[in-house]
């Protein structure tokens, strides 16, 4: 019985990802606390590094054109750098985002206004 229990529990481990991540593209990283971050992801052993980080403003009604409000990481009171080390154990799933997605379009608009 012990062997079956051990073998069954191995299915709960996070599968290794890396080749699946589209380099240079934006990913949406969904965490187990309900927060979603958008940025460019590099995978690692215990931590994933997310750079060029954006997130939706708390209290947004959803991701549609009327309520989309993205914030850039780094403008908060505690002044974080524009990168995050994310413990992979708290990642529920990761999605590559299409270049025409509303979030990616909003990121590109933000960047064009900053230059």
C-alpha cells in the first residue's frame, strides 16, 4: 500500500516547463493566492523569474476594454525592482499571451507612452 501511495503522490508534482515557454513573449502567471502577473518568464528549479512585470489593478471588474487597468511593478510605496522571483510551488498555471490580447496591447501602449 505504501508503494501505491508514493506513486500516486508523485503525480501532484509540478511538471518541468521550459521549452514550452515562448521566449520574448509575454506570459500570464496565475498564483494560488488569486493574483495574476504578466511579464516575461524564465523558468528555474525552485523559483521562476518574471521581468517586465504588470498586474491588474485590485478591484477591476474584469479584463474588458472598459475596466482594464494595468499597473507596472515598481511604482509601489516599497519601490520594488521590475522583476520577481516566484516560488514555483505557488504557480497554478502559466499561459502564453497572444500579441493581440488586450493585456499585451495595454502593455505596448504603456511602453510607447513612456518613451
